[in-house]
C-alpha cells in the first residue's frame, strides 16, 4: 500500500507517531506487506514472499528465504529515490531460530557511481530471536548516482560464514521519506580534481600497481592516465608470469616470454608515456619450483649453487632481452632485483626460500644484482625491495645488504614497500628509516614502491588522511633522494587489502577521491567527506515487542501443544524441544516472552490471550 493514497489526516498521524525525528519531506514509499511487495527484490537468488507466519503490525510481513550468503537480503528500490537528495528509511526486522539467540542485521544502501556499485553500511543492530527491531537511518545520496536502493542483510562476513548468517529475515512496516533537514551532497567530479602526478611533478613520479583486467575499464584507464606517470605490474612481471617452462625445457636454457597480459600493460605505458617499474626478478614467492630443479622438471633434485648461478644469469639476461625486444619503447626506469629476502625481526635471510636453501648465504643477491647491472638498460636503476622496512632490525638487515651492493656499484637504491596501517608506523618511524637508508651513500635513491594504509579497529578515514599527509610531506622533504612514490593499487575496490573494509588507498571503489587524496594535495576536502553522512547514530534500539511471533517455520514448533487450564496456559513441546513463545493480550499488548523446555504452566489472570495464533481462554 502506498501511503500517498491515504488521506492527509491518516498520513500525518502515521508520520508524527512513527517518525517525529525530523522535518519530513515527501513520502517516497511505505509498505505494510498486507497486500504487496512490489518494488522489493533479493540481491541474488533469494525468495521473497508475503507471509502470515509473523507480523510486526497487521497480519503479514515480508519473508526473505533461500539466502546463500550474509549479504543476501531484501532490497527496495523506487523511482522516487533521486541522486543529490537525502532520505530517511526505516523498517522492522526479525529472525527466528531457537538455537541462535542473537543475530546481527545490517541496514545498508547502495547506488551506482561511474558504473561502480557502492555499498554503504547504515547501521548494524543486534537482535534477539523472535523480537521485532526498528532499524533506521538517513543517508544523503551524492549527485550523479543511479540505481539507489535500501536493503537489509545479515552482518556482512567475507569469510567463515555459517548457516546462522543465512537465516530467513522477516521485514515489516518499511517506509521512506525525503529528509529535507539534510543538505544534498555536492559530489566532487573526479575529472575536475588536481592530478597527483602534476602536483608532485617537481619532486617525484607518482606510480600505481596495475593488473591487466583493469585496463578494460575506462574509469580505471582514465584515472591512471590522469594521476600516474609510473606503473608497476601487480603480478604480470613476477617470475611465474615470465618464465616459460616449455621453451626452457625445449632449449635447455632459461627462456622468458612476455605474455599477452604483461604486454598489454607495457603497451599501455608506451601509448600513454608512462614510465615502468619492473617487479621482480628474485623472490621466494611466485617463482615456480621447476626453475630450481635439474632439467627444469616439476619434481626434480635441486641444483647446486654453481649451476643455479648459471641459470640465474640466463634468467636475468632473458628478462631484459624479452622486454626490450617485445616492447622496445618501454621507459623501463627501475627494477626490483631482489624482493623480500629478509625475515622481519632481524632474523637475517628468510629461511624458507629455494634461493636461501640452495645458496645457504646471501650471495644469490650479490649475483642477481651483478647480472642485473650487466643486462639492464643503462637508465634502469636497480633496487632491493622489502616490507616492514621501518622495523629497526629489518632496517639494519636491509641497510647492511644495500650498503655492500651499493659500494660494489651494482645497486642504486632501496624500495620501501610501505604496506602500513593507521596504527603503525608513525611518520617519525619512517623518518628514522629514511635517514638510515640515506646514510648508505650520497647517490643512494629511495623509492616508495607499494604504499597503502589500512584502516582497522577504531581508526577512521581522518586518521588515514593524517598519516598519508605526514608521509607525503616527509617524502617531499627528502625528494632529492626519492625518485618515485607508488601506491599499491588505483582504488580501494581493487586493492589486495580490500577485504574487511580496510580501504587502504587514496581513491574509493568508484575511483572517487577520498579524504586522504585531499590531504596529500593539500586541498580542502568537500564537506561530505568530513561530515558523517549518516544521521541519527543512536545506540542499538530496544526490541519492539508490539507484534506477534507466530509459527515461524521451525521444527520444534510443529508439535507444539498449547491449551488453557484454570489460571494457567500450558505449553508442551515434543521431545523436550526448546521454543520461544510470546503471549499476547487480545488487544495486542504482549504479556511476556517465554522459553519453554518441554513443558511449562504460565499463570495468568482470567481472560482471553493469543498464543501462537490461537485464542486461549483462562478461567
Ligand atoms: O591468476 C590466478 C588465477 O588464475 C587463479 O584462479 C586465482 C586463484 O587464487 O589466483 C590468481 O592469482 C592470484 C594473483 O594474485 C592474481 O590475482 C594469486 O592467487 C594471488 O596470490 C596473487 O596475489 C598477489 C600477491 O602479491 C602474491 O604474492 C597480489 O595480487 C599482489 O598484490 C601481491 O603483491 C605483493 C608484492 O608483489 C610484493 N609485496 C607484497 C605485495 C602484497 O602481498
């Protein structure tokens, strides 16, 4: 039923009685689910039906079943929901499961921006089984978005879902009205913002990692062209992508093939005059076992150090030759010759690596750098690259290695991966690390190679923005010795750390600039990024007990016996099964909520009661 069809008097009663929170704008929709669910749908293959099994008010509600994931649920869309407006939405939710006493439901909104769907968690509430809870929020939808909807799901879980995360959801009494008290959002147009590469052009290159699949998205390529003048392949130039086992076995010499995925990224760089970082030659990971085995066999004996060095030289030579022959115009300006060779805590060389197992010392790194210097183009600088570089014992290990290689003329610098978190490290920790690395020599070069900052626990976008700002200011201070700063991913949605809403980059899933972007280009961020877009952040509501818990489809309820005796209602369950039952007065007010374990007599004054849809008369 659409409330627009109700009389003005009825409408005003409903609004003042249920809302009373803010000045109301136009009512967009309301549903009591007594006659229709038009406008509602699932998010995947859920079944949505009107049911008399339960109701918050009236006789029916909406039941969402056949949920395959925590994010499956009931979603409502309406042509009345417009971009650039704010809306208040509320509904009542309930679940029933006698074994699962509490469950978290989430009210969310979603919309499309620049072709990408954005999901906004509006509110999470903890519900007790069998009780109806009101869940509500106001959200401002940005300009230019489409496909707006509200939905109810279980608390989103990326991993470790159980059947409890897919329980049926009951929804009732949903309504939505425009909230004219909240100003519409003026979204920043990504085309109008300052280019990162231009902003930092005096200081260093701005890079991003790229995976081939992103090149087929116009929004991604536009973003990269605007903001970046350096690209690192996220996976496409790692040993497992380059080494060609078939050719190698056929020729008896290490062969490298630049496959179509890798070539696509290199061609993109050439077409758009973007410089290229090579990542990586020698790594314990993503390097096939056969590379270390006799006769290049999948399962063979490992080579000795001398033979492995011959193979290492062939490999390094083959990589540089393959790049220059496949993509002669590529501006290959940097290469991570060795990646992640050290343990974190100053434990020296990583033990569990084919490289360290064969060499038993650090000399594979000296050899790799010597060969890289021999075969790399003259203007391609060579780096040792690692993470947790700011942990002091690891800084020392990296320093000692790079100092030796630098003094021997085979290494140009340190790659500081910089996979950070809002909680650690601080800007001062990074300052100390940079100073230590700069003391390697006058011409040492530093590159920030994989920067991202996760937001976890109670940290916020503002904390992330502050750390990004502190770091970029620090990089500018040392710009004479920092030649590029690469972010590990273009936008939050493609980051290797995208899970659990860690949103580690400068741009969100829709490639829109975040607070952190504005922090590093030293511009004022628009209000929608600084203000909380969700109004009424009240604590978890109390359950709304006016409503009926009826025979929800639960095995334990099937053989339930309910009857009246003098002064008591008797409730019996088969096989001592546990059930939750609500008893109501005839006018709908609840008398109580009881958990019955087989048999119970509940004393009540004489009168007529409703228990599980039945009228029970107590004398
Ligand atoms: O391409 C295969 C696909 O065919 C297969 O079906 C699928 C199944 O898991 O895997 C796909 O490969 C994945 C690959 O990314 C491409 O998406 C791998 O499983 C996955 O492990 C790999 O993760 C990469 C990771 O390095 C591997 O170590 C990340 O994308 C990449 O961001 C990450 O980057 C590393 C840097 O190289 C070094 N520093 C740390 C950084 C983050 O871990």
